[in-house]
C-alpha cells in the first residue's frame, strides 16, 4: 500500500503479560484507542517496542494481528534494526510477507559505519523490497548521522520516501526542505520538539507519549497543521512534562507506566529491563498524575489543514 507519511505514527510499546508472553488483548485495546484518535499509521517493533528483546515470532504475531485488525485502513510499519545487512534484508522480506505496509530502517547496529557503508546499507536493504521506507536519523542514540549529502545519494532510491528526524537539531527540517523540497517526507521523531518541527514544515510525527495520550497527540498535530497556534501552545505546554518522559533511557518503563495509568497498557517489561520501583516510580507517577488532574478539554472536530 502507498503511505502518505503525514499525521501521527505511534511507536507502539509491546504489551506483555505477567508471564512474559505477548498480551494481545491489551495490544488490541491500545490499537482501538489509536485508530479512534485518528493516527496516520502505527510502528511495530521499534525501540519503544523493546525491539532488542522481542523474538522474530513475536514480531510476526504483532504485525499479523495489527494487519488483520486494521485491514489497510492505516499502514503497519515494521522497524528494522539489525547489525548485518543480510539479516536486515531478510527482515524486510519477512515484513512484506507478513503484510506490512512499510518499513522504518535504522542504520547498522553495534558498528559505527562510515558514510559509504551507511549509504550502501540503506541502498541494499531498501532495494531488496518494494515497500515504502522511512529512514531513522538519530545520531544521538545510534551514533550515525545521515547527512544531507548522504540523503542526496539516497534520493535515487525511489522507495526511500521519508525520514524520522531525530537529530535534535530543528534547523535540519529547514535544511532538508531547502535542499530536497518535497522529495523526502519529514516526520519529527522527538516528542519534545513536536511544535517546533511541525510548525517548520515537518509532515508528521513519530511519537511515544501518543501510546498513552492518543487524542491529545493527534489534536496537537491537527492544531499546528491548521495554523491554530494559539490553541496549540497551551496544549503543548501542558503536554511537555509528559513528553520529556520520551527522551530518557528508561522511556519504555516511563511510557508503559503512563499507559497503565490511563488504562491502555501495563507496566510489564522484558528483562533486562525491570519495572520502576521506589522514588523513581513515585517521581514519574507524580508527573503523570499531575497531568491527568489538569488534563485539558480538547476542541471538537479539529482537522489538520493539510
């Protein structure tokens, strides 16, 4: 299926039971909340989805469940984060057989590839499939930056259509647009830069706190894209303490705690991650519960003017 690459794309958490198996009931409940809010697509098996600890079989179950439920109403994007090009190609081909609508492709894991190696990696993996591809540009966490010159070389690969922009440099949105126009769709990948990057021209948002607050996230996107900044700013300010939970090493535990508090998830994580305890849990709960006590009423029927 074709992907418009606009709107909100939740990077979904992976729901587990107390017995460390997939909780498809909770996954289903969260999917309902996301689709009801009006997200543009979903991402399965990303960093927030504990990609490094879920098995291939579990990823397949999640993707097929979502594909079957959503029936192409919105695309299911599968994350690929592998160390070897051969394995990344295999994962891309598997995702296509599972019914995925697109891929989110990280640079090589565990090896800091240089410019030539990174471009070759992206070219070969994207070239192994006809699925639309969104590159993940996150040098802060993954130590490899996809520069504008690298995007220039990758622009020849037609199914590389979008970028998850997580450089933390908001001026990169403007640089990408100045250099490439509309060739690459740009999706903000850092929750705390949502307003800044969308107002500068980013097409969409790959979000984390949307897992717990889908209506607020989609409304914020729609307000900004409709140019209703004076309504968007108070919502963004209310949201910011929650959004900051997304830029912490324990974002998985923090966001899962938020999902639990709103009834859209559980705190179960897969080892070596452990659920939060003690003062750390109390501090995060305070942020979440304070936000819930001051949760704003959302304007009705806000549609993005895009």
